[in-house]
C-alpha cells in the first residue's frame, strides 16, 4: 500500500510551492489507491501558530487536496520521540551533549580560522568525553545528538534526481532532541515517516541535503527506507526564488483575487511535472497521468500569465450559477444592489467568456447593479444629433417588441437599416444611455437582460427633443 504525506511547518500561509508539493504527494497516493497523510510539523515553538495550521488546512480544502489520515501534530507525539531517542541512546547511536552555546560558537570560530568547515567535533561522544575527562556540568540540560557513522558513504536513490551519495565524513553529529525534549526536524521526520508507514517521501528539493542524515537515522533504527522524491523548486520569472514580488504566493490569496480552485490546481500540477504538451487537464486526468518519472529535475518557473489563461478557460466552462455565487459578494462589497438588476447568473452568462478572474467579472457585472451615469464626454461623443432620430424610433419599437433576444436584435437591425447607419452608431449611444459605458456585451443581450421597464426608464431622459 502506497502511503505519502504532506508535512508542512505551520509558520505562515500555505505557500504555492508547498501546495505544489502537497499536490504531487496527494496525486501519487490517489493514483495508486494509497493513503495520503497530513502531518503538522509544529516543533518550531516560536514560529508555529494555530492561525497558520488553519490557513494550511483551509488552503488544502480549497484546492481539494483531501487527506485520509491526520492532521497528526508533532507536538502531540513528544513521548514517542523520547522513546525512539532512548532506543538510539541504548544502542550507542546517540549521546547527551552538554556543550554550551558559547563553547560551540568558540569551536566554530576556531574551525573557521583554520579554514575548515564549521561542524560539531564530537567532543561529547562518550569515548571522547572520557578521554578528555569531561563530566556533565551541574545544572545543564543536555541535548541529544545522533552519532553519525564516521566511515563510508550514505546513498539513497532519489526517484527524481537519481542516486545521491554523500561521504559520512561530511556529516556531523546532529542534535535530535533539544534540551526541552522537543525533536529537531530531521529526527521528528524520521520517527514519523517510520511510524506512519510512509512509503514515498515526496517533498521540495530544499530537503535533499537533509536526506542523507535521515537515511543514516533510519538505518540506525534498523528500519527500511522509504523512497524519496524531491520536486524542483519554483522560481519567479526573474530566476529568483518565488516570493511576494512575483505576485500572490499564498494559496488563499487566489480565491480572493478571483481564481477558481481547479485553475490553480491545474496550474500547480504543471509546475515541475509534465505530460507531453498537455496544459489544461482535469483533476482526475492528472491523477491518472501523474508519475514521479516525469517530475522535472530542473527548477520550475511561475508564470502568472499562464495561470490567468487557465483561470479564464475554467471560468468559460464553469456553471453560471456557481460563478454567480462567487461573484455576488464582490458586487455587494463594491456597493452593487443585486435586487436592483437582472438575475446574476444571467449576467454571468454574458460576461464569462471575457473574464480572466471573478474580480474582473464582478467589475463588468457592476454596470447591471449600480446605475452608472454616463459622463458628459460620452454623451457628447455618442448621442449626436445625427443618430438621435434613429434612437427615438428604436425606443418607440422597444415599447412594443416581444422581449426576447432575437426579436430585440431584429428591432435594432430594422432601425439601423432604415436610417442607413452602421450598427455601432446605434449600439454605442444605447450602451451609454443604458449602462453609462461603451464596453458591454452585445446590445440585444443587454436589452434582454435589463428588461423593458428598466430600458425604457433609462432611455427616457435622453429622448426629449430640445
Ligand atoms: N516541515 C518540513 C517543511 O515544511 C517538511 C519537510 C518534509 O516533507 O520532510 O519543509
């Protein structure tokens, strides 16, 4: 049974990079009929917050990344980490270290002065402490360190990057339990991946360098290794690590900006993974196609324009009722009165082919729910003496015509023909009078949507002959 996990540290919002990694883990489990586990790695007591836990959960739910187990929380598993730590201690694969901060700093300074890489020198390894005559200083709470092998190499096969080998001599003895008993990341992650029977550790490649340490711990525990797959980092268009400068990096900013979850989902799926040249595909299709072999080794670039394009595509095919429900609060927020205009789902039908985001759609729909008086300049430009006779004639026929789009289009065409004007000559002044702007859906659609009473009432003030 395949088991994957997403293990965020709750120190901020759900970042699009984290969400992309979660998406890959989720898809891998779903594809293989496995289980997807959510684990909150909240051991950084200073930076972890409940707000962040909620933001992560909210972001995952919005994207539709459902989990089968969890959220587990590391801070509720302290007894278990202590138990495994003691197991390592008994096997002489871990030891207490009493070195003070100042002492360690001094040690590193000396190493740097010698031109050596700063690393813990193993002074509290029992045999070294004994040789140096060190005894535990009174009143000092020790940390527990993992005894990394001194010799040989450590190797794992990354399902994305291929084999990775590091000399053990490069790795120092890592703190695994802090003085307060809280595990460090590398230890907590090993115990949890082990206890939670994780078969595939899929995560961002900022963790490649941690993996050899983790592999050594798995081995010290006599545990089988999970498979590892490190997905590439996501960069902005300028090649820098993705950050706020490149646009929204918090998943939950996207619903606010008017993106549909299926658009962001689809977009994230393509960040560091591909299936031929397929760009737009549904969630089920992604699950069917996803495999680690097609996760890219090179960095992925965040392209806001492509995401906007996808959003536009999904908006076009979305159900108008659903879109209306998402657009309604935006219109009310900006002072539009839904009760004063046509059914929003009908307006949405007219606007959705042109909207990139729900925010754009709300902006355009506003003309139906908030009377926008045309500016003097628009009136002067479009309501010219030349066209007004035709407009008056049309207003007359609008009193009688059957109120449905084809009939309305006919009525407009008839006037256009009779007066020998071009279509826009008539449509523009109508738009200006009815909606206060020149950019609207086609005029017959606008007429139908507004309804006879509103149309006639809005035209009326302009029709009196001076
Ligand atoms: N808590 C780690 C992070 O957010 C998880 C890394 C992992 O998946 O092992 O980066």
